C-alpha cells in the first residue's frame, strides 16, 4: 500500500472501489450514464422525451457497431455519437457483443442502474484479455463499460449489448484515447502541463491550469529507462523518482522554489500487476497540502507561469480555496513527498 494511503483517503477509496468492481472505475458510473445515453432519447434527433425518441442514423450505426469499432461524440448527451477509425481520438472501443435475452426475456422490465452495473461487471470483463491479447491493467487508464439498448429497442425485444473499453478520468468524464486499445500504453499518465481539478480533498478531471486545481503534471517518466525488464520494488521506484522528478521539476519550473510557493513535489508508483500489463510510465506532479495534510489544497495558475504580481505568486495555494481551513498550508519538503499508485 502506498504511503499516501493515510494522506489522501479520497484517492485511496477510489482505488479500492476500482479493485472491488473488477476493473470498472468508480467514475465509470457517470460514464455509464453517458454510454447509455442512447436510452435517454429526449435530446436525440426526433426524440420526444422520456426515452421515446428514435436514434439518428449515425447513432443507430454506432450502437450496432461490431467488436473492434471505435465511437466518439462531442455533445454532452452523446446525441452525435458516430463511428470513427480507431486511429482517431475516440471515447469507446467495442470489445464484445453480449445477449442477455435469457436473463431478461420479452416483457422483462428494463434493468435498474445497479443491475446494469452488475451486468457490465459480469459480462464485460472476461473477454477483455482475449481481445487485447494481454492483461488489462487494473490500475491503468482503460476500464470496461457497456452500451445498452434504448427503451424502444428494449420494448421491441432487443437484448444485445456492446461491451467496450474507455478512459474515465478521475472525476468520471470520458477522455479521448487514440489508437486501438491493444496497441495503447495503459499507463495512467497525463501530458506534462495538464492540471487536474480539485474535488473535495481529492482529484478530478483535467482542466485549464488557470482554474483552481489539485495537481499539475510536470513530467512523464518511464521506469523502464532505469529498471529495464525487472519490476522494481516501490522503495526502489521512490528512490529513483525522488531524484528524477526533482530534476524534472527544476527544468519545468525554471528552478522555482517549491517551498516558497508552498507546493510539494510528488509522483506515482506502479504495482506489479501494472508492470506485468506493460504499464511502466508515471507522472511527476506538484500540489499543495491542507494544513492538516488530510487532502489537497486548491492551487491556481501554472507553476511555469511568470512570477507574481500584486496578488501573490502564480502557482501558489489560494487562501480560502476549497476545501482549505484558511490560508495555504506550511511548506512541505519535497524530500519525503506523498506518493500514489495512480493519479489522485
């Protein structure tokens, strides 16, 4: 267990939930609501509300896509869902077709959200390894989910589901991926310069660094540049990342004094299961702790930004920022940072 477990309970709970759900990320409950948007109907072309509307031709094709198809959309309700080449950014890759007609015969009521969650867990995990050709990283960016029939399709007896893979961010928003899932690096990393929202005392989805946030990603490192083909213990990871992330922080910030900005330097650790699935990349990142170290304090502005004007240093914790107890907490030494297995 990472030493951050007692420092970031919200993040730890997310991790535990993810493991318990057999790879279905807690945030995927939100994603499930998105991916089953084909059941909402009210805002889909010709929809009359109450799930009675007809799908647009493109959405109809997307819903009936075979395994290996990639889907994307831009509208919040996914009413513009369509198939795209998997080499293009997309939000869902179909991995398997599942028919639940035996379990839910004609006349059966539409399953509840809890039942859909159970169905996704039961039906959409066993075929992932054969589809990928290797293990799914249980701590990686890709998670399983499903597309279900619309109410009108259900009423007509359609019981066919599409299982698939997606990237649900820490806050539950579906993030685009590029390339077929079997060719993707599953490491849960973000591009340097990415900031992650603050949700409660924990971590949310990517957002502009000018807004209050939790972490700012300053670098992505590959453990295999140091440890080659042998899984390094987490103590060995920490020792190497302490040095390498410190170097990256100096390069990224132009030598900024993190203590003066009341920021800490931290990083991710990788589990054996992730390493075995091919995930060896980690984030180096900066954040601020609440005074009692029970969670993260809001930071506004990039650590790369120009030094301060009259309102205080850019990239500094914001006094009164949620969920702080007042001002920014005391500086925390980067020589003993909290660490985590995953972002957040």
